[in-house]
C-alpha cells in the first residue's frame, strides 16, 4: 500500500465520459486530480489540478489534457 488516501469530491457520467474530481493525501501532501475515462474511445487520462482551478479542469478536462500525467496515448482529443 502506498499510503495515499483518495476522496471523491465530484463525479459525472454522460455521453460516454466518466469524469471524477478527487482529492488525495499522499505522503503528507494534498493533491487534486481529475480522472477522465472516455468509454467511446477506450481512453483514460489524469490531470493534476491547482485547487483554485479544480472545478474548471473538472468541467473542461479536454482543455487541460496536455498537462495530463497519466495518458494511455490512444487518442488526442484536445
């Protein structure tokens, strides 16, 4: 176990997209991450978000995809 505690803050599922806003406590550090699963293309990526921008990233994840830290690379939609 890596010692990370995840808390889901928001989730939306529509039109084949599952978008989740998560808060993580990892090694004593707070992190906000938006996770996106695109069931239409089989795509998945994660975007670290500054707390002040977290809701914008959550509502517009494809606009922030280029800063993704985890990306399966199968499709570039943005």
